[in-house]
C-alpha cells in the first residue's frame, strides 16, 4: 500500500489532532506528524489542507507579538475541536494507522515496498525457473509472517 495514499484520507484529521495539542507553524506540524507517525507530508500536501481547514473555520491563524507578520501560526478553533469530537472514531483509526505505520517503519518494513517495486519492474524478464523460485519464497514469507503474527 502506498503510504501517501494511506495517509491522504487521514491527513486532515491528523493535522487537527496536532493542533489540538497547541498552536503550530506548518513546519512544526510536519515535524510532529513525522515524529508521531513516521509520515512526513510535503509542504505541497500540507498547505492545501491548511487552506481548506482555514476556509472551513476549523483552524485560524494566530499572530504573535515579535513574530514577523509572514509567520503563520495555526490554531485549532472551537469549531475544529467540535469537528474532532464528532469524528472521534475516525480520528482514533487515523491515529492507530499512524502508530502502526511508524512501527512498520521502525522494523524497516518499507523495504518490502522497494522490493515489490523492483519485482514489478523486472517480472516480465524473468524465466519460469526464477518465477517459480519467487513463488515459493513469497509463500514461505507469507507463512512465516503469519506464524509470527499469530504467535
């Protein structure tokens, strides 16, 4: 599963969840998401969400004394808190997926995606013997993973 697609549906909730802990600038939101989930959204993914959240009144920009006027600190509004409360089960699921993804990354699970990409790129050039060997390896891998999971 592509991690960008996995988090795309949850990113709005995860951003609001970060802001529920306190006001943040965009870079702080990105760093907190990376710390909590291992997923680091690009500014190109984050800014449209922030713009939409502002438009919906779920967040607002907080101006602080001594900060340049170009510094945008995003803050959760009461409407944003209500939005999160109404979507608590969905938020809980988003946070569960984020924690799972972080653990998956910690065990270097993302390397599986790289191997699958390599396999897809070269599968048409493999002969029947290599395909048969891969089929056996995949079956063994599946059995071993399920054995570990199921204890």
